[in-house]
C-alpha cells in the first residue's frame, strides 16, 4: 500500500490538465492583447487630438496678435492722415513701392487706410497662391500695420517700405534717412500679411496648409519690397473670417458680424472693431477604423447645402461633412482690434 501511494504521488500531469491549462493561458493572452490593442488605440486617439489642439494654439498665436494690432502705426494713431498711403482705386504708386505696388493688386501693399480686408469663400489676390492651388472655398484675411519692433534709420533710395511716425504725424517712405529717430520719432517696417489656405504644403502635395503673403525685402543692392509666400502650418483645411462692425464708428462695439465682401461695402462711418476667425484643422494621417461623419456648420457655412470636399467648386457657403478617416478640430476665436477707432 505504501509503494502504491508513492507511485500515485509521482504520476505526471494528465492530458486533460494540460488542455485546461493551455485554454486558460490562451484566454489570458487574448485578454492581454485586447487590453494592449485598446490602450494603443486610445493613446493614438489622444495623441492625434493633442496634436490638433497644439496646432490650433500655434495658428492663433500667429493670427491673433497680427489681427489685434491692425492699424498700428507706431507713435501716431489712425491711418487717415498717414502720408504716402494710396488707395487701391488710385493709380499704382510704383515710385514708392516698385513692383510691390501692383504684384498682388493695384496698391495692395500701400493701401494703409484699409487695415483689414479679406475675401469670402474665394482667393481673389492677383498674385498666385502657393503652387497656384488656393483652396477655392476658403476665406482670405489681410492685415496692414507697422512692425512691433522699431527699425534702424537707414538710407535706401528704393528699399524697405517703412512707417515714420512722431506724436503728430506719420508717413510711408522707402528712404528712412529723413525720418526722426527716437526720442523724437520712431521708424518701423511696414507689415502686410495676407493669410490664405493652399491645397499643398511645401513638402506634401494635397495636404491643405495655411500660408500667407508677406511683404518682404529681397536682395541687397538695393533691397526691393516684394511679396513672398510663408508657410504657417500644414493641416489647416479651412479658414473663415467675419468682421465685427461698429456702424457708428464711435462706440468700438460690434453690433453685427459680416463676411469680408460685405465689409468692403460698408458706409464710410462704419469701423471694423473685431475679427472672428474659424480654423478647421485636419490630422496628418488617416485613422483606420474611424470615420468623421460630423457636419461642420460655422461662419457662413450653413445646412442649406452639404459637401464632402472643400476643394469642390460648389463648397462655398455649404456645410462640410467629410465622411473620411481623418480626425479634425474646429476652433474659433474673436479678436478685438485695438486701434480700430484710431484714437
């Protein structure tokens, strides 16, 4: 009896026990794989969302201070009496601005009385967008102002367009040698930025990107003012803009918001006192298994019609329902224009 009990104690694990152990292990591994897969998917979703939010913050860090300081001319407030400013309906000021006077539209670079303007659901600048492929349904936003940073007084027969200002007057010049330096006056580069959305980035085709036309100085003998394309951020699919209007031009309070085209036809007494900006951002890559079926209604994009592509000719003023696997983030911000009343 003792030997029989000893043999039973030394017997191996049976087939049934092995099968049960393997089955339990398989369930445990499968559960672990599901947890890892779900965790990876959740991480990727959060990563994509965080990247979109970070991109949105960067875009508005560029757009917001620029729009807020429209009509800033240094020590003189208001552009009505700014000497050298020429409207877009006047003859081209080529003696002052050279080729920049006509490259993006007649006097587009020197119409300093129009400190904010834009186009609605279209790209209407004479100078071509990047690669000649502007997003046909996006708005544009143009800001004119003086630089935040004072420039050194330099002598250039035809060179950088600068704003010379004192407490009493201001003038636009291409030769700053006659300007009053500090502490009597200040000299600042003229800033003209025209923001738009192109269908391509500088590195990737068919990747919508926020660009801007920027009035820069090219060459050194002498430097010539011209417009250049500057890439702001890839992944911006749409830009929509509306202007807040003070019809009296005295209160500084917006009583209505209108599309840029409507703003161009405002009465002379009306003032643009704020800018409402919408930016639609898209992820870099597609997310397998995800479908963006949301309908984006914002700015003048209404449910009167719906499109699934912003590059389509009929996408102007239509709500956007992409039905694809890109993740998106729509962000809006209202920017108050500090120098809107010129006082």
